[in-house]
C-alpha cells in the first residue's frame, strides 16, 4: 500500500512494505530519491532495525542462544500497518510477532512517522519496549538521493558538505583512507566508494548535504549529531554497473554499526541501545530540498 503526503513545496510517497520512503518530488516534478534499479541497488530509503549492518559472523547471541539476522535487520522487509494518513503526515507501525521472536527475541513496537512542511520532510522513529525485560537494538535511516538530479551536471559535479570541519577516516580491510582532515567538503567520485562506506561517529556537524557545483542544488539531511552519519554508494568491479549507481546515501544512524563492536552477545555490544520495559526511544532526521 502506498501513502501520499504533500506540502506547499514537496510531495512524498511512502510504501507500507518496510515503511519505506519511495519518492520525494518538488512541484517542478524533480525526483530527489533514487528510484531503485535492482541490478545496482534495489531500495530507496530502507529502515535499519534492529541492526545496522551485521556482525562479522552474521549471527549474535542472547542468553546463550544463537540467532541469525540479515544485514540491517528485518524491518526493511516487513509489512507495516498504516495507522493513519493525513494530507501532510502519516504514521506506520510494526510490532513483534512469534515469527520475529525467532530471530529477535524481544517484544517491541516500532512507529515511523513521515511529515512534510514547506521544503522539509521529517522522519521520526519511535521504538517502544513492550517486553518485561530490557531490549537491545540499533536503528537508522538509509535514504538514497539521485546524483545527478538532472542532465545539467554529472556525478563528479557534486560534493558532500558537512556543516563544520570534520576529521573522517575510512576503514576497510585493514586499510585506512583519510576522507576529511579538518575540512567540510568531499568531492564525489565513484572511486570514493571502492572501499565501501565512510562514516563519522558523534560528528561536530548537525547536518550533511549533497551539493551540485554547477547548479547549486542542495539536498540537506539534518540529524541528531550524538549518533553517527554515514555516506555510501554502490561500487562494482564492473565499471558499467558502477556508472549506473547514480545515487548517494546520506545515512543517519543511532550509533556506529554493529560490526564495530566486535561482540556477538547483544547485551554486551557497547553501541547497542538498551531500553527498559515500557520506555520509548525516539530518533529523528529531516530532509531539506534547497
């Protein structure tokens, strides 16, 4: 089921499968969100829960029992209930089930609200612990934005801009690459993602943006800077496929991904969120079209 919301400046489409944002357009009909090519990357803006990425072994334990969870968890591949839909706002929900407890042994409620106002779309995740014990999880967004937005520029005409100076080092297979050294702007190239994602835990910046040097078009993502911000695009050995990856993901996360903890016991993962019974955790970000 698809839900349509709009403001005086933007219109958006949300799908109940995965509670995933499928489209953000302005009233010139410019599409800002990646439109999901299966041979390159089949998603638009998946919800990451209850893991961000995965453990190295692809398994984790709780109270001595072993569980397997797919990359980024199961929310992105689950059907959500649409709780309500208004002109400029909608909210969807996913609750634990007997099936979910086979892979994630906790009772929970996950609510995702999308609202638009002016040129801004706000996404709010609320996790409620409906269990009688503490629950543990990671949560984050993964929106992919079209780069380039139109035929007036190219992928290489864009750069990633942080609100303020950052120091960012990309780690991959024991190799360290300096992305930023006390600077704000990262020029885009497909080769930038040959070593996968680059991310910053607890950044100084409260927003990151994709900016066209030629047109000045900007997509700005505002987030809680107590967490982690990641930047990613698909990269393949096949150059033709890589060139078809005309998108960049700006990803707000509750913390660094689960593999950084190097721990399989979910209760000992230092970056996992621990939530007490009947308590709620709220995580939000917004997308601005400039």
